[in-house]
């Protein structure tokens, strides 16, 4: 029977692992853009002091980056723990209820369109060769030895949130005053469009809709926070 062991040499990440890291990166970038520009616009609408605007934006960028990273770490750690618990459960069931596990694998292949007889033969053959690997893949879609890495997700989120927040921060603080607002709005629109495009590709969604939606959300964020800043 398969044993749960940490491989001596780390195998290449699966597609699911890579997509999880990319997802964390896209979300982090989008959050970095919106939260930083929100603070910048609110403060800039309330005061013209450039140093105050810069410090507020920088502080929010750092807070956002570490908040996103810690959130991703906690979330993916929970997912990893759940996967690990499922593997341990199936390892125990293979010892205590092998016939039940065999039937679960058989049912899986029957649902795929095979006859009961053929599915049962395949199930017995697979469970004879790689029992634990087979049942966790069939019942949970888990590839044995490949669990979501919370550190990868946290690092991707930290870097992408920082990178996303830098765009509006630089646009607002380093653009000449006459063009400050125009450049900031354009920068946020372009950065939001990019994250929308990437997210649509990762999710196989409608690219045009995702890009437009991201731009609109970015512009709404600017409008709301500008209104808040005008109140003070």
C-alpha cells in the first residue's frame, strides 16, 4: 500500500498548484491597486501636502501587502490541512474497509460511462498497484504528494500587492501637479485592465467583460474615495 511520505526530491508543481499561486498573485495585485489608490485619492482630495499623500499611500501599500499575504497563508494552510486530513482518512479506510473503497472507485468509473464489470476490473487493478493514490484522486481530486503550498501563495500575494500598489503611488506622488489626477486615473485604468485580462485567462472567462469590469470598478473606487476626501 502507498505510504504518505515526503519525497526526497520535490517534484514539479502540478497545474493546480501553479494556478493557485497565479490566482493569489492576481488577487493581490488587484487589491493593491484599489486599496492604495483609494487611500491616495481620499487624502489628496483632503490635502495638497505631497509628503502627507505619499506617506499615507506608502503605509497603505505595506499594510495591504502584508494583509493579503497573511490572508493567503491562512487560507491555503487550511486547504492544505484539509487535503492532508482526507489522505490520512483514506489511508485508514483502505485498511478497515477495502471493499468499500473498491466500490467507490468502481462507481467513479461507472459514472464515466464504463460498465459495472469493466469499472470493477479497473478499480481492482488500480487498487492493487496504487491504492492510496487512486482513492484520493477519485474521491477528492487530490494528487498524492502535491498539496497547496501556503508559502508560495503568500509570497505571490505579497509581491503582487506591492507591485500593484506602486503604480498609483508613483503616479500620484511623482507626476507634475497639473497632470497628477489624469495620470493617476489612467494608470489605475490600465493596471486594472491588465489584472482583469489575466484573471479572465486563468478562469477561461470572457476577456472583454473582465477587462471592462475591472476598469469600471477601479473608476468607481476612485470616485467614492474622492467623495470621502472632499468631506474633510
